[in-house]
């Protein structure tokens, strides 16, 4: 299967942070504005829980200046490392 590679620009900006989230609910992090059509967010968690699914966190770009974190279930407080990459 062929791999298609796009030409053009590279990475315009990278923003990183750590958000502490406790129990069930959501939280946000403010970022410098990005173009949502040229950006993506990644995250990883470090939450000590008794069941794997209790540490599930969904991360998304809510708008051009906000990263939002949603935690499905309760448990201990934990850290979410996140990164937003914007292409040129």
C-alpha cells in the first residue's frame, strides 16, 4: 500500500502543559490561539485507580484557545500531560 506524503510547511507551534484533575468531571487549560483546522491535541494520564477504565480521560480542543479534559469516572486525583501541535 503506498504512503502519501504531503508537501509544504512544517510545525508552526507546540504548546505543552500538565493539568491536575480530580474525581469525576472536567477541566480546561488556556492556550495561545491556534487554527483548529491545522492543529491536534494529544494527552497521557498518570492516575492511580483500582480499575483501568476509571482513569479514562478524554482530551479535546474545545475552541482555538481552550483544551478541555473530561474524566469518565471517579478515583484519585491525577495529572494529565497534554500537547497541542499546530501546522503551518
